[in-house]
């Protein structure tokens, strides 16, 4: 129990230090998965989007450029400051951990959660899925992008639990396989799951990562 308490206490410090040190560490181009999400949201006429794990807004900017109204949740004050400096003070972000959701009573058309859920433990992951689903309107769609057991990082570092490892960088990662996808998302309108590469084209000297793209829809009266 003590180890889990320490992890929770230091998560804010971990990301704050990383953003202070590395600033826009992933650049300002959005993840490739964002473009598929935009197409899917547009196809279903979705406009009001929640992004848990907002970071400094590189993914949110792509949605905003297409006319989506975006609300974010971000644990790092430094990341939020970078977003506001880069994209304008009107950027709408709740400061805090996703484990503290909900931050308001808003209901969203769509939710896009990129490379966040695999940083959480089992109870935190379950709570995040429930909290997102509860803030999704009927027929709304939520998309999670989570690291796969097929990724080259799987099995590296100290094992914490099944498919969960402490990486050499001090990050705890849970790696999803298909069974885990079905177990965790199956009761929340799971529509589709597929493995994707991010970025879709490998950068020279830096291998891409393998993720699951998980799509859920809140069916009316479910």
C-alpha cells in the first residue's frame, strides 16, 4: 500500500519536472491517431470534446483547428502554461489529475484520451473509463490510445504486476493485450479495437511504438 501512495504523491512532481525540463518534449505536431479521431467525430457530428491528459495541447490544437470545442484535463501547471502561451489564453483546461474527475457537470460529444490510461494502476484505469463514460452524451464516442504488449518496451524494467512494469525512466506502464481491452472496455460500448503504430511512419533512428486504438460508443439507454 505504501508504494502505491508514494506513486500517487509523486505523479504531479514527475510530470511537472519533465515539462519544466523538456518543455514541448513531443514537438507541436499532433499524434497520427488524432486525424482518424477527427474524421470519426466529424462523421458522427460530434463537436464538444474532452481531452484527459491534455499536455501542452499539441493534440487539442488539431481538433480546435477543425472547429471542435475542446476542454482538457492536465496534471502539470507548466504544460498548461505552455499551451496558453502557444495557443492563446482561451485554451480551456482543468488543472488536476484525471483521478480527480469529474471537474464539472459537463457532458461531451466525444472524448480523446491519448497515451494516458496505461500510466495508471488497475483501480485508476477503471475509474477513468467510468468517469469518461459518465461524461459522454448518448451516442457519444470515446477513443483511448494505449500501449500494446507488442510494443518493444514490453517486459523492460521491474515487473509490478501482470503486464505492468516500472520503466528505466521511472514510469509505471500497463501494456494492453486484446483480453485486457475486452475486460476493461467491454461493458462500455466497445465498438472497435485495432493495433496502430505511432508515428505511423518510423523516424530514422527512433522506432515507432505499437498501441491499441480503442473506440467505445455510449448507446442510448445503456
